[in-house]
């Protein structure tokens, strides 16, 4: 049953408020980071260096630029998102918040203001041509930034190859033309490929864009590099004295940042929800499959969820870093903490996330046991950077936990962890949503098995013909003018009553 909001603030206002809050927090963190690392005089120069550096996965912006410049980069990209969220007419939705978190997350390891803007603006061409609402489809623009590394490669390295020098800009006409043509192509391709991917995994991978973009990126990489016999992209290596001084881990600074931001989210959400956790207690009982937490339980409960999911993932990271050797709080690590918040208003909560993380631990224990039985040393730990990154995005498989149970969730985490280090090679690291790509492949493998052996669960899933959640994973086709009136006319049933539209709730959602 849908809960009545206990606050006069609309969900849209709270979503915009969350984005404003994180924007301010990122800028404040950038300021304090400059004094923390004594790099106040180099922040903008280092940010410039970040923007002119090719950025395939995994490019650590704390190494390329610095702690302060990485937070500044995230704050600037966040500000752009906020300007569109507030400036465009209409309401922000749960999908808008998901796209927002994905943007700021990757600003620490592969996305910057220069590479973000062309990808972000590309879908507006399609939306304009098809007369679709900009605000309702803003999430499509945010998701498209996943292809940011292609822009940096075309501009700074693809046509230069051996002539590329770190920190120098050597643009070519061919590189600029490639980047421009690529952006136009993205504007028309991305809106078309998202719905198909959702049909493949049936909504059990929340990172729908990851699967669609990963497969498309697989084609692009092989055509542009393998077919054209161009040297594959590799992350830029740069010796950063300050970063090395901190042993390549800003654990103290990152923990302070997160342990201020996330408790504030919990407290503010609690206050906005009438100083009650009643709606949140209902939220964590949701399966997370095709769920819109914002619509069903209200954004205050989602804000509480953001805080608890964030704290849970930070606790998980601190725990594995304490007991195993691997990466610390690098740029990618800080980024994936924010990425773990992506679908906290659309399916993720602590109760359906922890079995996925347990699956990662299970793979590590199984690998250690097998290696010892064969007399070999295991070459990685659960805190190795690739496994930290993979764990954050594997949480997108949480609907499997909610629908098929804890054991199925642990199996999903186990399977996802076993592939997370290999999938980026398929697209050359040029698609930022590699974790979502891996989660999508996991769903494709695991779902047929679960449906075969747990057939009674499959029968419980109902797919109403009109679902509000469809707007979360694809275009919201609110066409203006005559086309919109025609669409309304088609929605009339035999009794003359309008059927539920994409923007209305189905009976199953109201239950």
C-alpha cells in the first residue's frame, strides 16, 4: 500500500535537494582536501590535467590529479546535473537520482567535465527530433556519460598514438571529427538499445544500461581498435608524489567524508518522514524487483536508505581492507561507494544487498581453498581494486535476492565476482559501466537456472501491460501535441475508461 507523505515536500523537491546536498558536500570536501594534502595552489591545474588525460578503466584521478582536484571534478559535474534537474520544467524521479549518482561516482575514475558534457548533451538531439520531454528523460542523458572514455581517446590519443605525451594537448582535425561524429551517433543509439537489455534480464539487473552499453561498447572497441589495428587503450601511469606519500590511500579523509554525509542523510530523512522509520521498515521488506521506492514509500524513506546503504558499504570496505591486502581508498574506491547508492530509490536496500557481498567473500574463500589444495598461492584478495569495484555494481542484482532468496543472491555474487576482472577487456575499458555489464551477464546466466529449478517463484512474477517502472529503464514517451492525444485515445477501453498509462500505477504496484 502506498504511504501518504508526512512532509509537504514533494519527491521531486527532495531528489533535487539530495543532488544539491551532495554537490555542496563535494565542493566543501575539495576545499578541505586542498589543505589536507597541502596542494591548494595546484587544484585547478590538476583538474585541467584530469580533463586532458585519456581515461579508460581504471584511471585513478587521485593519481592523475590529486584528492582535491578529483573532488572538484565531481562537484563540477554534479553542478551541471543539478542545473538541469532544477532548470528543466517537470519533476525529477527515482531514475533521475540513479543517473545522478552514476555521474558523480565515475568522476573519481574515468569521467570529467570535458568528456561528460558531449555525452550528456547527445540524447537531447534525439529527444528534440522525437518531441519527447527533456526532464522525464534526463536520466538517459546521465547514463550516456558511460561512453566518456571514448571522447578522451578520440581527442587526445586515438589519432596521435606514439605522439601522445602526458599533460600536453595535441588535438587533430581527425580526432575532433571522430569525437563529434561519435557524439551524434550516441544521441540516436543509446535511447534505442536500453529497452532491449531490460527484456534480456527481466528487471533482475538494476544496472540496465551496463548490459546494453557493454555489448555496444564491445562492438565499438573491436571495430575502432582491433579491426583498425590501433593499439588498445591503457590507463595512463603518472607518479604523484603526494599520493605516494599517503601510501595510495586517503582512508582517513574518505571515512570522515562518508561518516558525515551518510548519517546526515539518515537524520534528515527521519525528520522529513515525521520522525519515524515506519516507511523505511516497509521499504526494506520490498523485493526490489521492478520497484519504485520513491513512489511507494516516499523519498524521505529513500533518503534514510541512502544513508544506511552507504554506511553498510563503507563498513564492508573497511572490514576487507583491515583483513586483506589490496587497494585502499583510491579514486575508484571512493567512486564506487557513491555508485553503490545508485538504485537506493529503485530496488537496493541493506537487506537484499548483503547476500551479494557474501557471494564475493564466498568466491575468495573457495579460491583460497582450491589454491592451497593445488599448492599454489592466490594472486588476489577481496580488497583488490577490481573486486572492490565489482562488488558495488554487483549489488544491482539485489532483485534476485528479494525474489529467489539469500542462497540465490550469494550465488549471483559468486558468479559476478568470478567474471568482474575479465569483462572490461571486451570493450577495452572504454565503457564506464563495466560492473553493470558484468552484473547483466550474471543475470543472463543465472536466471534460466533459477527459473528452471524454482519454477514456483517464476509463476509469482506478474508483468502488467502498463508499468510505471518502465520509465526507469528507457525513454518516457510523453509526446506533445497530436501524438499525445492519439496515445490517450488508444488507451480507452471498451467501457470508455482510460487504461493505466506509463505514468500511472498498475494494480500490482498499489498492492
